[in-house]
């Protein structure tokens, strides 16, 4: 079964741009929940997989075409894995500049002085008949002592320095970030699945 059309269940412009860029070479027409003016789905799960599926399955059933969703977040060792699944809500009024200040302040207060962190992502593909597949990706790195210059990316990118690099995600081109990011890795597995169909 070949997939020619997919809906990406997200209203996050940063994520939408990344997913469209990753799927463009496959000739799949990707529309987002934002493009289609679909309502936001409440994410009340407690894991990335649960939240990802809540979004993809709700929209696939509503509109009757296969739908993908991602749920992702930043897990900081010194904060026992927070903000994790709550990464979007952790930022006051979804202002990530303030969210990054909050993160740095909480790390400062923590007795655990590790700077280690990782981004996790679970991409789910839901079919209108209820069947689904999950694809996971993770990237390890460190939290910089302060926001680093750079205007690429979104969310917590200016604070996250992937292992093996000395620049943050906000200083990398979209292509370079996609090659190693949690979302890029999960999407690579998703693309391999699509090619196996
Ligand atoms: P959700 O998956 O829509 O619940 O949102 C996850 C949140 O995690 C985003 O709003 C960002 O704050 C953060 N996040 C996820 N992926 C990235 C990324 O690639 N860079 C920076 N922040 C991210």
C-alpha cells in the first residue's frame, strides 16, 4: 500500500517545516493540521508514545486519511528528565525564551550538576482503520551554560549542543540538524518503513 498523501497532526510551524523538508524527496503530499485549520488535540498522555498516538489517531479517524504525529521533548538529567513530555507547557505562555531562562535557573538550583540532556521523539503513523506504527528517535547532548547565538530551529534549540559538536541546534542549518536530531532519526525509520510497503 503506497502512501501519497499524509496529514501531519501539528500546529507547530517549526516542526511542520522540518517534516515537510524531510518528506519532500519521497513525493508525498504533506498537509498539516495548521494548513487544514483542524482543532488542537489535547495531549493528556504521560509518555511521548501515548501523546503522539492521541494526536495521530484522533485526526486520522476524523478526516479518513493516514496521519502522522510526533511528540517530542527535552529531557534534562539534572532535572530528573524534566521537562520531558511537558516541554511545550514548561515555557511560560509558550515563550521559549522564558522557558530557557526557567530551565537554566532550575538547573542552577539543582544539586545534580550534570549538563547532560537528550531530545526524544516518537513519530506515530495512524491509519483511519485504527492500525498504527511507532518510530522512535533520540539525540544526546549537553545544555549550554547560556543561550547560544543562532536563529535556526525553534524551542530549546539555542541551549542544546549535540554530542560531537560545539554549536547548538540553533546554529546548525535545517539539513544538518535533521541528519542527527531526534525527529530526523525517528523520521528516517519512518521513511524506511514507507519504502518497505
Ligand atoms: P509537543 O511535541 O508538541 O508536545 O512539543 C514538544 C516541545 O518540545 C516543543 O514545543 C519544543 O519546546 C520542544 N522540542 C521538541 N523538539 C524540539 C527541537 O527539535 N528543538 C527544540 N525544542 C524542541
